[in-house]
């Protein structure tokens, strides 16, 4: 999939996922928010576009900032809670997974030569 299509789909899907989360929180007692996981692991998609790594990383980080601003707006209107500690923990988890993927890639390349 082309990076531009991916960015467009994410720009459309993030608000839809937030609306789904708000509906679930409003109708049930479940506090699970799928959008938090989506925002935390979007930067890992840069590994799918290694030919333009910096461009794809910057573009996907802008999409994450867009999603976080939507979450803040939803919290401002009392649609969803904005749990900054949970989101920070998930983002650190995403960075950890990214670090593991980079380390595994470097070890694999080192062992091939």
C-alpha cells in the first residue's frame, strides 16, 4: 500500500475509532479504548516503508499528533477520558517494540555477512 493511501486511511480511521470508543464507553461499563493502542503503535508502520524511512516516520508522527489532539478534544467535551499516563505507557511500549525490531534487524544483517 502506498504511504499516501495509508496516511489517508489513518486520518479517516482514527476519528471513527474514537467515535466507536465513545459509544462503547457511553453504552457499557467497559473502559477499553482501542484508539490508544492505535495511536501508540502507528509509528511502527515506518518499518513497512524503509525506502523513505524519515519521510514516513515524520508523516506518521504527525498522524499520531493529530490523533492525540482529537483525544484531547474528546476529553475536553467529556466524550472520553484522557488518561495521559496510560497513553504514555503505551507509547513507551511501542518504542520498546520498535527498538526490539531494529535490534533484531541489525543482528540478522550482521549474521548474514
